[in-house]
C-alpha cells in the first residue's frame, strides 16, 4: 500500500511572480501550497520570483498548509537555492525525465539541507511525469530517491499535447493515469492527479468539474491533485475525502466482520450480499482511518486559521 | 533526420501488386501514398511474380504525385527488400515487427541497396507495424533500432485481434494498453505517433466515406496526421479529414493574436471568449498548437498542389498522345 500517512488532497499552484496570489494563498484552505517557479512565471520574472521564496515560506503556511516549491530541472541549481530553506516541506520536480536527474536533485538538496540547517532528508519530492520520456522512465524516477513521496502527471496534457477525443476523454490519459497509479503503488509512492475531461485542460476547471474529476481520480487510486484556482481547493478536498455514506458503510462492515469472526472459527463472512475477508475488512478499516486522519488535518487547519495553538499530531 | 523532408501520409491505398487493374488506376485517386502489397493480399504461389512487379510499378503509382510504399512479407524480408528498394520508393512497410534485430537487419540491407542503386542514403523509411503482443513488449527497442523509423503506431487491427484472440469489431476499445505503450514509445523517442481515437465500429466497412471522414477528423483534432485505407472511397474523406478547415485557420490566427497581447502582460495565461462566445484559455500551449496547425495546413496545401499538378501533367501528356 502506498504511503498514506499525510493528508495532501489539494495542492494549490501559486505563481511566485504574483505577490497578491502568494499573500492570499494561506486563505484558500489547501492541504499543500505549491509556490511555482516554472509553469506560471514568465521567463523574465523568474530571477525576481526566486528572490522572494524564502521570505514567503512561513507566510503561506499560516492556514495550516504545507509548502512545496515547483522547480524546473533545467534551472535546478537556481531554483533549489531559492527554495531549500527551513520551513520547506518539499519540492515538485516539473518535467522529471530520468533517474539520474532525480539523483542529482537529491544530492543538491542534501547539500543545501546541511548548509542551511535543515534536518537531513526532511525535504520531500514529488516527481512530475509530464513528458513522454518522463512517463516512459516513471518507475526508475519513482525509485531514484528516498525523498520521493509522490508522482503526478502534472500538466502532461499540455506538455505532451494531448487533446480531447470525441468521447470527451483526453487522448492517452486513461492509459497514462493507470500506468502512473500502478508505478506509484509498486514503488510505494503516492499517486496524485484527477481524472479531468474536456473542456478541462492543464489543471483548470470549474469547481463542479473539479469535484467530478477528483471523485473519478480517487476511484482509480489518486490521493490528491494539483489545481490552479482558489475555488478548486474545496472540491478537491471534498472529492478526495470519503463521503458520509462510505464512512457509515465502512463502520457497518467493521462491526459485521468483528461480530461474525469473534468466535475465531471462520474468516470469511457474507454481509449485505458481499463477501468479507480479513483483507477486505482491512480495506474498509483504511477508509475509516483515512476519514479520521482527514478530520485531524482539518482541525489542525482550522486552529491555524484561528491562530490557536495546535498540538502536533 | 532533419535532412529528409517530411512526407505527408494523410491518405493511402493498400492494394495487391499482382492486380494490374488496381495498380494502373491508383495514380489518379489523389492519395498521399500508395502501398503496393506483397503480403496478405498476395497468395503464396504468386510471391515471386509479385516481387518482380515492384520496380516497374513504382513509376506507375508515382505518376499522380503519390509516394510509393511497399509492404513486404515478415518472413521473406531479404528477398522482398531486394525487390522493393528502387529509386522512387519512399517507404518499406514491415508487418508484424517483433524484435529490434529484425529492424537492424532491414536497415543494413536497405543501406546497402541505397548505395548500390543510387538512392540518397537514409532516404528510405521503415514503417514498423506493431501487430502482435511481442511487438508491443519490444516497442521501445524496435523504434530505437533505426533512424529510418520516422513515425510509429499500431497495436490494433486485424492481426493484433488475431494475436490476442479477440473479436475486432466490438463497441469499445480492446487495445487501450497496447496502443498506449506504442504511442508512449513513439513520443518518448521523438518519432511521430500515429494513432486513432477510438470510435465504435460494429460494421467493419472499409468503404464508408462518412466513417472515414469522421475518423480522420477526430484523429486530426487529437493531433494525428496519418491515415490510409483499402478502398478508393476513403481517399478524399481522409485528405479532407486530416486537413485543417478554413475556420480552424482563422481561429489559429486569432489565438496567436491573443497570445501576442498576453505576452506583453507578464501573465502566462488568460481566460477569454472567442468570436462564437466560447470560453477559451490562451497560453503558450494554445499558441504552439495554433502555430503547428498553420504549418500543417500549409504543408497540406503544398502537397495537394503537388499532386494535382502531377495529375494534370499526366492527363495533358495522354491527350497529346491521342
């Protein structure tokens, strides 16, 4: 089972070149804020954008969010020097293409961690498999660094120029999404993404479409997704949270299984016409654990917004 | 292979080279290429006869401006190549490609024949058709095996159905995984992918012009450029379906104009409305698509001009002869 210890359902990309977006990012309710130095920063604005990362790392966490910085492997050194400061939770490697590249980024982060007084190994990584070579080398990329926490297709639809089919599905995405989910599970990493359809493109969608994409995405294994607009955050949080109906059903299953197996004489029982085994019951227990972890995460965020002290979970 | 001009392959007819009537009439159909078949449409007892027809048939199929392609037999590769690689041939289609060593062997033979027969080195393309599960498994090594592979696709169709033991004409896509592997391979290695978005086809008709147009149009909208078929009815619909329309050209100019305005603003994207009131996003990706669409349309127009001039020349010469 992939790493499921951290609740990171909504990842809001904020252009580092837009001070007003950076200032308001903590109010959006995102589990993670990504300060972007790549996709949404115009080329001439990049040096100035890098300058202000360090000063904003703690400010964007004011709403209880974690903070990642999205870096460009082509500008790796400049971007990492701008990003790796105390307070940083991780980096998103846009357009990740090879294991060597990930190893190089890992090594650079390590030396910056020791230079700047961060706990060694504390900066995590999410690899963006946004190009064809990146997807082809997905498993090697995923396993190239212990810092790797997650994998995402990011804006692969735009970067690989994948367009809508007559059905409304984005060409090749069903294949790429399932491939990524499988690779991530095999490597013990967390798959991030949502199952977008036409007319959604490049992580842009209405709140309603975002919710639908999150639900479809969760159904094939994604645990959270990137987004671009503040009003996509709530639908992602909702879409990647088990519904009340699911939680109630999971509780009933847990009860039914423990009642039926109490005697220790059987391991498989039928419940509501379905078969239950220990593994299946565990799957439902995971839904309850996820639901509890999300409730804790939300309490933490609420406390942060209200300025109350919060116990570290 | 930047020094080899891109050849358009929107439409193409595959025909048995032993059926003289087909070969002699194909030139005026307006296809981008004509695929002279030595494989499935030629019975085993005629393989030798068929092979001896290729050299003389190349100028016949070329005369209307179509490029000449020859589909060889997987198991008769060396003899077939020897018969097919002559000046005027654009590409050899290799069916049921399964291993990189097959492609490397083909490349060696073609390289030698090019040198012996006065063909520009590297000119002849290899079309490596993936039609079996083994081919899917080895796709990356196959495409890596020769720079003569300039476009790549497959993992669907009759042979794939047979190899997997499934019915071909069903109401859903049975080949999602194999087609995905093959397309990702093409993209990862930087060769042009050819693929078709799935459209349900329960009839299996090879001559329905409306279906041919709908499929070509859907493929073009997904960014694909390569067609081909078995019946003259589908040539014109494929040429049309793979060529951007006037409305799309106007739209591309509009997108590029919006992008010029955007790039002065410091923003990387903007949401706006087009002339029809549709919400549209403008960013560098839309601009790149628009630019590519205009270049592709220009290539299509140039190719159509080339073919119609060639056809007119032949007709004028024929009238003169009478």
